[in-house]
């Protein structure tokens, strides 16, 4: 019984190491193939970030402002394409993971020219629902 348990633990550890190694190698290959990453991302939720962007890059500020104004009017599945088409953004990420907070929030990131922007969007159009246990 103990030998089987030790063998099972050893096998599980070997699988974890092997899978972890493959993932790291794949991630490194993907990063090398994608070319150089843009500079450090700009956190649009940081205090003063939008004001600084307005002074340093008014064109990007205008696009970011319009993205924030219109994002909640778009169906979630259309958001990445909407941002790419209307604002000439690249690498748009709007993962379907709602942060469990009140109000709920969702992460958004995108690149305009060579600058990567990140923000946490407050979802005012999402309501929780109590579902009884069956």
C-alpha cells in the first residue's frame, strides 16, 4: 500500500515537472517569435495617469477616453474587435473573467502604437442574481 502511494506521488511529481517544463519552453518560444515587447504597460487606473496621458499624448488620451465611454455599450464578445477596428489598437485582451468585487470589474489591456495600456473596468451593466440551491 505504501509502495503504491510513493509510486503515485513520484509519478505525479514527474508529470508536473514535465508539463511545467513544456509550458515554460513554449512561453519562451512564443515570446521570441512575437518580437520585442512594447515598453512597460501604462496603468490607466493609477492616480494621475489619465491627466499625464492627456498632456503627453493627446491622440492616445482621446482614444482611451472614447474606449472607456463606449465599452459598456458593446457586447462582451465584440469588445476586442470593436477596439481594434475603431481605435486601431493591437493585442486587445478583454478576458471573460469578472473580478468578484462590488461592483464587479473586468481587466482590459491593449496597445496603441508602441504603448501598452491596462485598466480595470467597472461593470455597471452586470447584476448579480441569487439562485437557490436545488
